[in-house]
């Protein structure tokens, strides 16, 4: 699970809200808005929603159809998006319509971008992508570089969540330039997302650079113990986890968790705790990791709901520790539930769904034998190949696991062909990295990419 995703989404909407222009000077409405802003600052979402609802009613009566109404809708939508169980989508749509009618393209772009982020938080990614592209269109019509950068940031985020890393990178690089470069105050969330793109496309040096920039920038802007810093620390910890630098990852996740808990960010703390448990597990401490992972999964489900993608990820993280303790029956049950949640929230063809199918195959093989696991391994590899490059570490792991399973069922020639094909793809990837001057991390270089349980098979394949 990418535990910082939710937190980054929430920050994005907040950043767009903070960019709103001054309200019109209507006394009663202004007083209500001031109460709403104070409640928002203190994270009293229900009080903020009530105050902004009053402000909207007053503003509609006093200045109907104006941008002030759009701003009132925007503020109420943001407050409502923070209140569990409430649906802000119709408010975003109405705010967008007001700004469009008034041809205020910069604010229309902000409303569309914030709506896209909120739809993404609800795992409604097709609508999130549509709105994000609309935000870019409106921002470009405005000619305002800040609006253009924020809109492209929202689009990049939607593309990342759907696994379109190539377009996401292009869009996020554009956003960074339009916002003033990597040292600009507004650049930090873009750096977080660009770091994720580089990580998911296994360019770990670049990912580490931009995420370290994000941490330093946020520390300068907000202080070392501010919540935004925790988001970037969590992202950097996930990168170190992917690189096999588990000591660094554990240190970063522990610092991020301490900040999130101190700031009262329960949902973020739960997600970070799951990532921390995963790192502890990765160091061979599965028994120690289990209570941390179980607590995180229970907290994420309580806070985000049973059907949220982060809930699925938190339970899947726990299943990995159960597997390493040979508790495959329990792991299979947890993974089956997680798979259903992923399919319903992010779709049957998502890379996270592929990861869960592959993990379920492992427990199925342990419980029922390798032949019963074969269809699951085939499905996991097919899903990964549809969304990832041939040398992507996750695709390589899927291929290696299926090759091992075929060796276990006596299909040696098929296993050898798959191993050889995968090896050629990885070798091409490493050659390209070296030619580009990028140091090749351990994940690409050795045991994690070529994670074959049967190293003799590699020799037999002629490597």
C-alpha cells in the first residue's frame, strides 16, 4: 500500500482552497465565513460545514450568481469533503458551473482540480481524470501560471493513480515549471508525486533526489515537525523500502508516524503505521510486525471504510507477514477479502490488484499445491504486463513467481523460456540506465529483481 496517497490528496485540496481570492464584503456572510475558517484551522469539520452552509445561504440571497457564490460553494465543498459520509461532489459541480458562467477561468480550474482530487479520494478515477483534464483546459484559458501549475498537478495525480506514469511525468514536470521550479513554495506536493512516478518507473536516484527536495522544502516552509513533512518522509520511506534499504525506511516511517500522531492526523498515521509494519516485516521480523500491521489495518478500515483501496492495502500488508509465519489459511482469507475490495474500488486490472492476486497464489500453492495456484499466477502476470514495462520490478517478480510455480509442476521448458525472456528485458533496462548515467540500485541489480527461489534455473537458461 502506498500509505501517503490519501494524505497527499487531502493536502492538494487544501492548497487549492488556500489560493482562493478574498471574499466579497457582506457582513453577515463574512462573519459566517470567518467562523468556518476558524473551525477549519482547528480541524472541526462539522462546525466548519455548518458555518459555510450559513455563509452560502446568505451569499446566494445577497449576491446571486456571482463569484462570491462560487467561493461559498467551494469552501462548503471542501469542508464537507472532510466530514465522513457526506458527498461534496454536487457542490464542486455547482461551484465549477458558477465560475464557468462568469468566465473566471482560474477559479473554474481550481474548482475542477479540487473536484478531481475529491473524486480520486472516493476512488472514482474516470471522473477524476475527466475533471482534471477540464481543469487544465480552464487554467490554460486563464493564462495564469499558478492556476496552470495547480491544474496540471491535479491531472498528474489522477494519471499516477491510474498507472499512466509516462503522461504523468510530462504533466508534473510542466506543473513544476509553471509553479516556479523545485524551490518554489507551491512545488512541494508536485515533488512528492514526481518522486512516486520516478519510483514506479524504477528510476530510484531521481526519486530520492526529488523526495529529499520535498522534505527540505517543507521543513523550510512549515518546520521540521509539521504534518506536510510527514507526507514526504513517508514517501521517501516507501522508496527506501523498494530499494531494500530497510533500516533507512524504518527510520523515516517512524519519524513520519510520530509527526502524524502528534498532529492528530489519524488516517495518515494509520497508513504510515501499515508501511512501518511492512518494513519491519521485510527485515525478517514478521512476528514483531504482525501487531503493528493488524492495528494499522483495523484503524484504516474504521477511518476510511471497508471498501476503500487503502483498507485493502493495509490488510494485504498484514497477509504478507502471516505468509512468512506459514499461516497461509488466515493469509488466504485476508487476501481474498483484500482482492475483492481492490476490484470494487480501483478495478480488476489495477497493478495493486495484480499484486494481491499474486500473493493469493502463494498461499493457494501452500494450501492446495502449485497446480491450483497456476491460474492465479497467470492472471497476476497478465495484469502486470498490461500495465508495466517488461523490466519493471513488479512485473519481474510476477514472472519469477510464475516460473518457480511451473518448475514446481514439472514444466521446466516453459519456466526456462519465461526466465530467459525476463532476464533479457532486465538486462536491456540496466544497459539503458548505465548509458544514461544513472546508478543501478540493488533492486534492479540483484536479489530483488532476480528473486528466483531457484538460482540454478538461471544458469540453465544460459545466463
